[in-house]
């Protein structure tokens, strides 16, 4: 079992939007692979939504409602991307030896 400081932040939240963590020594296990796949999908969605946002910025006729929906989507993917970045940053910090 992994040490407490080596828990993996998963790319989804639990009840009341609390973070979920995975404790395992098997980085190729089912839950680790599931988390990797979901992270990949979340990052892909972020790329797609960024492209939509860039198109909307160039569209003079975009409606306020469409912009509102776009911003709502962007905040969701930003939350996901930040969770992925936090998780991966923590995994890097745990796996790299300390340099002094």
C-alpha cells in the first residue's frame, strides 16, 4: 500500500465535491488505468472547448446565451485540468528524488 503522501488525486470528485484519492502500488491497475483514461478525455475536451472559445471570440454574432454556456463549459474543463495538473504534479514530486 502507498504511503499517505503518495496518494493519487483522482480526476473526479466525490460527494459534496470533495477530492477522491487512490492508494495503490499498482500504477497499471484497473483504477489507475481508469483515472488515466478519464484524465485523457478531460484534457481532450479542454482542447475542443478552447477551439470553440477561440471561434466564438471571432464571431461578432454570438449570442449572450451562447457565451454564457461557453463560459460555463470552460469553467468545468478548467476545474478538471487543474485537478489533472495537481495530480500529475504531485506524482512527479513523489517520484523524483529530492535535490539539495
